[in-house]
C-alpha cells in the first residue's frame, strides 16, 4: 500500500473496512510477518517497524458455527432461532487467520457448509456500527 500514516488501531482498521471497503492488516518491515489485527508491534519479532497491508480478499473456511441464539445487534437484523447466521475462522490467501461472518450460505443446513471451501471477501453489507469482515463462497 502507499505510505499511510494512520495509527495501527481498531478505529483505523474499521475506517478501512467501512469507508474504503478494504480488508487491511499490518506487515512487519523487519521480518515480513503479516497480521490481520492492527497492531503497532510485530507479534513474531517484536519489531515496531510496521506498515499497513491490504489483503487480497481470497480465503478458505477453516472452521465455522451457525448461531441461532443471537445477540441483540443480530436480532435487530432479523436473525434468531428460526433464522441463524454463520460465523467462522477463515484462512486468508496470505496465511493469517481471522474471525469473520460467512454469508451466502444456508445456516439452517450447516451440513451443506464445508470447511476448506474457497471464499471471497464481501464488504457490501458491512455495518458501520459493528464492522465485521464478511466472506461468501467463491
């Protein structure tokens, strides 16, 4: 990414996600380690020479769960016992893993959702009040 002097904070991460529709994390300039979390220090070498890194948006589903007992924020969106939603851990094409919503799958039939399936980032419906990356089957 071009030089960006934004602080490595959740607020910056959320601004990329909601306003610029980009999934970014950080890359350590010293050792090259990537992290989807906006951290000012490398978790591998403890260096502080970090830069923003835009991820490709390609991923694979590592694990998932379908949720029918939902928090209030998801209840307001129509999810609940009769309309569960899916969330999971995705492994980004670049290697790091992160928690994300899995959309475009039938959470009422979790037997049809397969770990290892190819996913693509979909930020069309990111909630600015509760920004969360979302992926859908490719």
